[in-house]
C-alpha cells in the first residue's frame, strides 16, 4: 500500500519541543500550544533570564537554535513569543 507524503512525515510533539528548549535555556518557563490540533503548528512563549540585553531577533534565534535544525522538518510551524524573566 502506498502511503501519502503527509503520513510519512514525522511530527514533533510538544514535550519534545519543550525538552529541546529547556536543554538550551535551563531556566526557561515555556508555554506551548498546538494551534491547529494537528501536532504540526505550534505557538511557544518562552520566558528566560538569558534573554536579558538581547534583541527580539537574538532571542528568537536562541529558541530556533535550540531545536537543532528540526524547524521545517519534523516541526513545520512554530510561532515564538519571548520575554525576559
């Protein structure tokens, strides 16, 4: 039986996203929501003291870098909000 492309894609669950962010930003408070209920479109609010003195772009890069290249692969869409603790 031939599987459709979307059935073969490995989605990333919210606990895995949280784990990767926590590894990079251990003091972070993280709130993740599944926006579409499909396990593929998330929103993350990340609050960390490590964002202090950094621009929003730098803060967002820190979060994206924590995902170790999984954006666009296992993780299709992640809207990020960052705040200093």
